[in-house]
DNA sequence: AATTTTGCCAACCGCCTCCGC
DNA sequence: TGCGGAGGCGGTTGGCAAAAT
């Protein structure tokens, strides 16, 4: 609460005021005595609870030099305002609380006008001048996230944007502002929200896929249903990041085709296709499109059909025929390792040290927006898989897997 | 149809750095 | 050199609508 602005006296506004209780804690200069004057005055608010108007009467002016005004309204809320009475004779003094919450169109307009005049800086004067009852930080945030020109408000992330975020997050960590500079029209808040939802979604999928165990047979019908609908790890077919040129439309079409062509097979032996195992478990390698496909297949209730729904149209650059792997029951026990706390560390966000700009420049396919937008890379060789990634797996993990047949045979 | 869950997003909070005094 | 204000940033929360149950 603070002194905000002097307004022309308006008796009409005064007449609408409610009775509030005021106390003036005055500190006359050169006096050790503090005068506390209690007065009931005509004080009122405008249509909003955070704006009060106070008429400093000539009586008070004659008795006070200055001080702190404490205003108590009907429900006991106190407001504080510092006043300089010498400047207030015959004026309405608008005293405002900091406004929070959703922005009104009028507020946006004021903010836009301010930026037009002074540019996107000097946010604090917006409040000190009484233009808005918002903090400078709030004004800046509103401008950066919503009012700035050329923002992609309301547009979902494209597959290309998803890919860029995933790669840059692996590279820079949670440096959302930095990542956002590579995405025209996106803010750090956008990127952060996108990543957050994606992480939640992934966590839910992984949590459900790790649930099956021998004891789960006694679990509730709901968990059984989840177990059925969410693919276990071995249900997941080969995944690879979508080709860089692939659009969402292509992906959607592929997914639709894959799912519609699925047929139910009552198999007792799980057959899966295996490419690079780490690709399946590193959440950073899933684009949302991949996850969507994963979920779509899970809805099909059929792991075999899921494997059958080969995403080849997804990944036309896959150079070799995909070998098949038959899992023994013992091998399937491996999948229970997903419940192992240690194993779950694989899914924890990686602490990626921030690379310097020199390293960024070594990646010609990714450039910040300020240098001309993100560039296109026509081929990717999965730079997000660090060599040390395999070290994160239990040492005996691959021992339990049957060897891959030679693709050439 | 009612209730619960999920996804999305705007906005706030707290911490940090920078800069001027 | 220390201090305080302004701005930047990442984490988190809360509201709302759509989807699922």
C-alpha cells in the first residue's frame, strides 16, 4: 500500500464512499511526541477492492504534517499509505494495493501504451506513476509472455519445436530462457510449461509401465486396467526421433494408419523388435509425437499388435532391417527392474553442464533466434545419447537378454 | 449426468545477478 | 566496498476446460 497518485477532487466519488475507520499515525518533525488521531472519515473505494480514495480534509491538514495513514475497512483489513499532506490539499489521493491475478484488457492497453512510449524497459515507473497497480516485475512478465509482438500464443509446439526443445534441454539443462531464444515466438514460460507437461506425461506412462509384478495380480481392477492399457516396456516398438522434415500431419497420419491396421493376436510369447535399447528408456528421446504414439498403441490393448504396428513410415532413414527378439520368461523378469529405485535413476533428469557458446556453435543445426532462427539439420545421429549413458544401467542388465540374431541372417 | 482426472497455461514467488550510488 | 533497487530466471501454484470414468 502506498501513495500512488493525486487526482482531481470529485465530490461525487466522495458521496459514494463507505464509512471506513482511519487512524493517522503522524510524526511531526522536531517532536518526540507521537500524535495518534482517530477519525472516522468519509473514505471510499472505487469498484475494485484494492483502490481506495481518501480525501484529506483541511482539518487533518491543519493538524498533521505527514505520516502514515492506516486504513481499516469493514472486514478488518488494514492498508498503509505514506502521505505528504502539504501536497494533498483539495485533492483525492488514490491509495492502492498491489493488484494481482489475471490481467484486464484495460491494463494490457495501458501497458502497451507505456511500451510504445518508452520501450520494453523501466517497468517500475508504471506503478510509481500510478498507471497500473501492478509491480514492475508483473508488468514485465505480462509484456514478455503475452503482449510482446510475434508471439505464438495459443499455438501448440510443432514437431520441429519439440525436437529443438528436447535437444537443447539435453544440451543446456533447464535453461528455459536460453532455449527459448532458439524458438521464434516462444517464451521461456512456454518452453517451461511444455517441458513440464511432457515430463508429467512421461512419468505417468513410465510409472504405469513399471507397475506389473507378481503381486499385482491382487491389485484393484483399476490398476489391472491400467496395466492392460499402458504398454509395458516390452510392448514398445522401435522408436527413433521423427525425421527432421516430418510434420505433425505426417506423424498423425502414420499413427492413424498404424493403429487402424492393428489386429488382435492372442499370443503367449512376447515378441518385440529391438533397436537401440537406450533409446527406449531415455525420456529425452521421446518427442511428444512419439509418446502420443506410445499411448495410442497402449489403447489398442494389444502388445503384439503394438509391435506389429511398425513405425517404419516414421523412420524411413532406418538403414537396416529390424531384428526380432523373442523374450524368454526369465528375460521378461528384467522388465520388473523398472520398479527398482536404482533403475529409475535412468529416468531422472540429467544434470547437463551448461556449454559455452563455442560448443553451441559447433552445432550448426541449432542457432539462437537472434542469429536468424533455428537452422535446419537434415540428418541426425542422435547426439543426445552420451557415451556414459550405458553406464547408468545395472551391470547385469544385458546379461539377461538373449543375444540379438544377426540381421544379415 | 455427475464426478474425477488430466492437460494446459497464466501468473506468482523466491533467488540471483547486475548496476548505480 | 557495501547496499538497495531493478530486472532476469527457474520453480511452483492455481484455475479452467476437456477428457475420462
